[in-house]
């Protein structure tokens, strides 16, 4: 078998109908080859084909777990940034809450709002606080105001309201000629506006959380 040409010539001369007369080496090699082919087919049919759906499911699960791991890794990497952002938000929220008057400070704030219009040079025709409107953790206190004076004085009034240490917003602004007549250059104007201030609700004033137990004796 040292001569490959002679070996292939010998294979060509083999009678496929009489394998018993084949040389021993070729018969052994053929049996081994057939065994390997049968084993490979059996493995593919009984093992690989049967387990393929399970393998695909496991691979899909692996991909999902890798995605979850990457998401958690990114969150872990940004955890300190999230903590810093939360602390900054809490700080800003606390600063906003400090700008809301409590129940005892509201009367003084109403006086400040009224005095702002007078200090701007406007005549106060109406100053009517209305009932407060309670929200989640704060109450809204609308005040109907009517002032008469010049246009620049009204601008000074708006600037003065913005400069107050407590939060006050202006809504439903309406400016008309004083007395209901036609506008005259340099003539007085009437300002109708709703000023809204806000106060923080005390814990006993805030609505109870859903499912919270009622107070004893309630």
C-alpha cells in the first residue's frame, strides 16, 4: 500500500457484489467507515434533532440574560450619578417648599401683595381673597385684584410680585381703559388679575394615602 496509484487501482477492481473477497484491510476500513456513518446519523437524528429546540430556547434565554446583565451593569455604573441627581432634586424641592408660606404666614403675604400694588403707584379698587383649593400637598389661594393706574406702574406691580420672597403667580390678566371708555394716550388703565399664592399643607391636612387606616376614633 505504499503506492497510492496501486491502492486506487485495487479499489477500482473490487467487486461490490462480493465483499468477502476484498482484502482484509479494506474490509476492516469499510466496516469502520460504515460504523462511523451510522453513529453520526444516529447522533444527529436521536440527539441533535431532538435537542435542537431546547438548544435554541437556551440560546434565546442566554441572549436575554446578557441583555439584562448589560442593563444592570450600566445602571450600576451610573448609580452615583443617579444618587447625585436625586439629591439635587430633593434640594431643589426643599427650596421650593421653603417658598411656600405656612398657615400663619398667609395673612402677612396677603398684606405684602396688596402693598405691592400701592407701592407701584396704583389705586386698589378690589382685593378679594377666595377660598383655597387643596391639591396633593399644597393649597392654592386665588385673590381677585383690580387696580387702576398707568401702564408703567402696572409693569412695576408685576415686577414687585415677582420679587416677593414667596411664590405668587398672576393669571387671567385683563387690562382695559379706566371707566370703560376708549384708550387715551397717558390715560389711566384698569388691571383685573387673579394672583395665586400657595401654602404647604400640614401632615394632618393632606389627603390620606389610598388604603391607609383611619385615625382612631374616626
